[in-house]
C-alpha cells in the first residue's frame, strides 16, 4: 500500500498503457482511436495534472472514456493496495482470481435471496452471474430446485450488475422444456469469432418451463442482467416489470495499467438471434413500466392473479387452501 503521487511521467504512462490496450482490444477499433485522441487531448490540456487522489483520477479518466465512447462498460479503477504483476487479462492471474473467487463465495455466488411468497409464488434475486465453475452452478441449481414447485416465478434483477453468459444460459435453461434454444451470441474482436449460447439439454433437477415468469428491472440493471432479460423478452418467455435498464452490451476483461490502476476493456458485443441487435446504449425496455421500488409488488399482484385464476374451480382441499392464501395475499397488496 502506498500514498498516491501524481506526476507527468505517471500520467503519461497511464494514458499510454490504456491507449495501447484500447487500440489492441476494444470492440470497435475506430471508436478506440477516437477515445485515445480524447485522452491525449485531456492530458495535453493538463486536465489530469493537479488531481491529487487516485480515486479522483480514475473517476475522471472513466468519465472521459465514457464521454468519448458512450460505453458504460469502460472504466478505470484505483486500488490502494498494489495489483499483482501481470501482463494481460487479470482474470488469468492466480492471485487476482483467488480474490475474486473468495468474493463470489462470500456473496453466495450472486444469489442473496430465494423465497416462497404466499400464494406459492417463487422469488429469486440475482445480483451477479458468477462463473459456473466457481460454484455458481451448484448454488443456482439448488435455488431453482427450491423454486420448482411454485405456480409462478419472480426473478429480481434490480441490483444485478452483470456477470458471465454461461451462468445466464444455465439459469435460463430452467425456464424452457424440450429442444435447446439459441439465447444469444457474443462476437469477440480479438479472435474474430462468434460464440453462441443455448439453453442446456439437461439441468440438475426439474424445470419450470411453461409457468409464468416475471423479471424485475431498474436503471441499475446492467450487462449480463440485461442479457438475461433481453434474451427471454425476445423469446416472449417473461414479462419484464420495472424500469429501462442501464444499456451495457459489451463484455470484456480487466487489465492492469499500473501497480494501483485497473481498467476494464470491452472486447465483444452481444448479437441476439431474434432481433439481430442488442441493448447497448438503449437498455431493455420493460413490458410494464413502473418505478423500481414498486416493481416487486406489481409483479407479485400479476402472479397472484394468475394463481387465483388457475384455482377458480378448485375442488381438492390443498387447492382450496392455496386459493385462500393467494386471495389473502392479493387483498393485502391491494389494500396497501
């Protein structure tokens, strides 16, 4: 850990390394060149010269990156502790990877909440789609198996900040039956290849195919959280309730710029097989627009209406008990 000290040499090295990464890896080469020219111009004008805090410098450079690119996946971050010595993708560094895996475990692999709501409506909250091989597959399977007997499902992505497309495909697979379905593709500039993501032919445990699914969104829902929503909305599999999402469809990787500075460089772009487009810059628009703070109640009412309608002619005692429970929950929400 060291005290931040600004200098012309440090700024020149930081901007030079960042510009090199952008020219080599950023998804759109022509945009990368525009970003680099903007950074050099800010540097020449002395914009970074008198910033005396590492966090402030990182935030300022991030602001300039996004002004030039309109890409919210682009950022620079300051670390008070030095980053491990590494040239290339930081996710390939064992020390950094161990740190990220530890964070993933502590956050229960991005799934902080799984619950049965009154009326037999399931709720799962996902804040990050961590990599399957880190432990997310087992945690995700346990969550989806818990929800398998619900009449309807609510997926809360209002605080989801992104993640890995394989985990997106894994959880999505529980919502479909039968033949695998093409969810999304990612084009990667460096390899000039397109990688397809499909629902899986087999999942651990039962599926929830056919049951109503509601996805909650906010203006903070980002990246893989948007991808999950966009894919399923395009397939008419879910009803999206909430706010238009943030609008980031360019995946990438983190890189070390200097001992205390890290950058995230978008290297790919999403291509939906149905729309031929993605949500970059525009976000995913909800089917039912409502403030994020009221999205859960709105979706829960819709889910309860479906449960009540399905049990209108209930004959068995268990179904009559569930009908009463759903009606009671519905009335409480309506009276609130």
